[in-house]
C-alpha cells in the first residue's frame, strides 16, 4: 500500500513509515493475507493502545499513540479577547478549544459566556476539520430584520387596543417552544431539496416540514420595534420605521444533526482521548473524511432551512399585520465557514458570533427591553472577521429564576414602553450584560448603521409571568 492509500485509512502522515514497515514485516512473516490491512489499520488508528503488545502491529500502534500525544499536548494557540466582563469558565473553555491539535486561530467576543465545548461567543479556526459542537446544537441560528411600511405613530404609543393587529400577528404568525409544529405545514423550496444527503436529514425531513415557520424556546423571539436610521442607508431615507425582528434557527432537525455527528466524532477519537472531559463536546471530524463531508452537507442544508424558517415567519407575521417589506437584513451564527486566513484555507466556527467581514450587514440584539444594533462589519482580521451575536448572558437561567421576580421587571418594561406578550423569567434584562458596553468593546469590529428599539415582544412562555 502506498502513502495515499494509508492516509485514506486514517494513518497520520508522520506515521506512514511505521505503517509501511508493519506491512512489510507482515509480508515477510507470511501474515499479510491474515492481517487484512484495509480492515485492521482503521482499528489501530481508533484504538492504538489495544495493539501496543501486538508483535506485528505494536510499532504502528506506538507511533500513533506518540503522534496524538505530541499533538494534543502542545501549548494552546493564543486567542484575542474583546471585552472584560467574561467569566473564568468561558476563558477556560476557550483555552481547551485552543489546545486541540486542529486549532489554528481563535478569538473571543465580548458577549462570551459558558456553552458546551466552545463558549458562546467563541470563534475557532481549524485546519481540515469541523467540530459539530463548536457550531452548536441550533445550527445556523440567525437574526432576520424586516423594515416595513407600517406607520410609526401607532407603535410609538404602543397602546394594546390600537396595536391589537400587531399582537395577533405575532401570536398567530409563529409558534414557540421545543417540539412545536404546525398542523397544516407551510410550503417552501427548501423542502424540495435533497434531504437524503445524510441518514439523519432524511429521518428529520418530516419534522422539519412541520416545524417550518416555528420559533424555539429560551432566548428566541419575534418582536415589533422601531428602527432609527440616522442617515440614508439600506436603500432607505434616514428616519424611523416599524420593523419586525426574529431570532431562531434550525429547530429539531439541526439539533439532531449536531448530536448524531458529535456521537460519530467521539467514537472516532483515539481511545486515550475518549475519557478526556475537554473533548466531550469538542470532538472533530476531518474534512477529507466521509463523516466530515456528510456533516458539512447536513450543516449547510440546516443553514438553508433556518433561513427558510425565518422567511416563513416574516411572511406570516407581515401578512397578518398588513405590512409590506421595504428592506431586510439577515445574518447567522452557530455555523462554520471555509475561509482564507493568513494565506490558508481554514474552517471558521462562529458559535454565537456574527460574521463581520468588510461591509457585511448584521443585527446584534440586546434584551427584551434594550436596543438591537444594525451593524456593518469592519473586516478585522484579528477577530477572524467576527463580532458578538448579542449582549450575552451574565447569569445562568437557573440563577435568573432564583434571583428575579416578575413585579419589578413588569415595571421596568412599562417604563421602557415594552409590552411582553409571553416570555420566561430567565430572559429578563437583568440576566444579560449591558448591550451598550458590549457594543463599546467592539468598535473596531463593526460600525453601527442604526438601532432597533423593541416594543411588542413575543417569546416562549414558561408559566412564570403570574408570579409576584
């Protein structure tokens, strides 16, 4: 077998000589037919410790163990951090991700907080590998903003009687919560794509069809607000406009894709890594492997599905409100892109981070009572052309539910002229960092084009709004 064939079986390049020596020895000992290299070599790569004592395969097994030990024990690559209000656990997660043998470059955004594997707000560029959990469970979660032709005065007053049609449009135009579906699903071209590209997408197509046009739980929302443009931009004159803003992703299908390929990635880790808690959500797939290519196809399909999901939500809500679209901004996070960085093609994971290449438009939200910012990227290479995806949590959901009660937050929302139709106590503004401070920490990453002030907010309720 030649070098190319051996590497196709998973042999690291610097272990090829040991593999060739192993095959030559087996041939000399008349064991080649019994050895069956195409079957046994992938097993040695996956579990080299099990073959260390083998008289034929032991040398190859030791070379593989030494290879992975040397690579994973290297010092973590450096990363650049934006913002100071970042907890120690998030920084440790970033260091763990930067210790991966595939890590090439990294950055941490000012909204960072603890996630699974890579922290939320983490940006990780990898060489020839993709990490499913560095993309995240909600693949291609995104923001979509539609600026409409609706009159602004009604939303400025925000009287529930005058805004009844806007309230109903939110309540009837989408559905919130884990597992929520439509009894009469909507059509979209994305459902006509090839969902058989992987087994898991084939299995999830019917669920995806029923969930198209629905919203998630947690921090996902659909809301009406007022956009202020200080100058002519986005094809519009300077001024104030009524806009619809949504935050959601690829729903149950995306979650299943993430878990399926994380399980595969974990099984493919060398045995000595499988009990390493750092790798529970940082297992990777090589881009030139079959599983890596399958995940890549599934991830991109989930990206198109998430975009379609928002398109259906905005189509439903604006139709029910009698609004026409004047301009739209859309951007996503929880995704991986193949990009050029320092002359090398790498896989850039943005988990809770917004693409901010030169001139790229995006929306960075605050909380249910704080502004979102319409931004244009500045193309800062040090951040891998990235910015924050929001304000970022300053406390966990459990901590927020234990600390807060609704009464003072109802008063806070009323002072901000915000009406909350549904939402959880773990999503009140106090659970989040100050979006103004987050934006100030990334002035070198994005330019602010305009602001969006929320007025009518719809989220997934948790039954807590009746509490004092």
